[in-house]
C-alpha cells in the first residue's frame, strides 16, 4: 500500500508542515500530478490554483508538475509515471461524481495499492475516505473512516455529524489539521485532528 497525507483545509501557512511532509516523500526526478477539478473554475481558474500549489511546494524542491482537468481515459500505466498526486479542495460531491463517472476511481486506487503517494486537501481528503454522495462513494483508503474537513467542535451537535458518528468511524480535521496515513496508522502532522468511534472522541497525537 501507499501513503496518504490528508489536510482538513486552511491557508498555505497552516498547511506548511503537511506540504513539507508530502514533498519529503516524493521522487523529485518525476513530475507531481495536480488535480484541481473539485474547485470552481469560474471563481478561481484552475491555472491560478496550479500556480498556488507550485508556490507551496517549490520551497521543498518540487519543481516538476503536470495538471489534469479531464479525468477521462487515463490508465494505471500512465499515472505510474508520477511521483505523487495532489488532489485539492472545492466541492466534494462534484469531485466524487467526476472521479466515479470517469472511471478514475479505479486508477487512483490502483496507484495507491502499488505504493503511490496521494495528498488530499479538503474535498480531496474526503474523496479518500468512505463518504458517500448518492451513487458515488469515496475510495475508502483510510481504514473505513468517513472524513470531515474544516471541523469545529460545534459540528458535533449537527444531525448529519451525529448520523455519521453512529454508523461509522470518523476522521475529523480542523483547518490546519493534517495527518499522515501509513501502514494503517494515523499520525499527526500539524494542527488538531480527531477520530470518533462509537461516540468516543480521541485526539490524534
């Protein structure tokens, strides 16, 4: 299996340690694949997001990038040429739909199973959990956890959160909260993140 780095969202400054941890694990001789399709390309063009992520990762020696905005007709062989994959934030429902309908879910899962490194930021992190949106499910790469991003403690009283808490494990990350997922372990990188299981809240250390 591969490695996941998950971010609950937040600013470049809040995600500095997560980006550093990601970059340290990449083969710098290969390009990084950037996928911004969860974002609203009208409000923020994908090229602007691409520039932003380059600016975040350049200080850690990541200089080769490629961006995909169309997830159709890509193969496992093609994706294996990348050092890692960065999936940025936006609308998680849209992202799961695009990944599911294009068949890219299978390609991503196989990349991970073959040892690939994936960074999921906000909606990108949610995609990697077992969250469900209509007929489109997350990839379930995080030990059967549903992923909650932009978490705040007051969310625990919301009906949707309570419903999830009763039915499955949850990984909840605040803005600036990030975790490393490796060998079925959740390891804190920065900020505050928590797991919920059978109603019990545990801080990730």
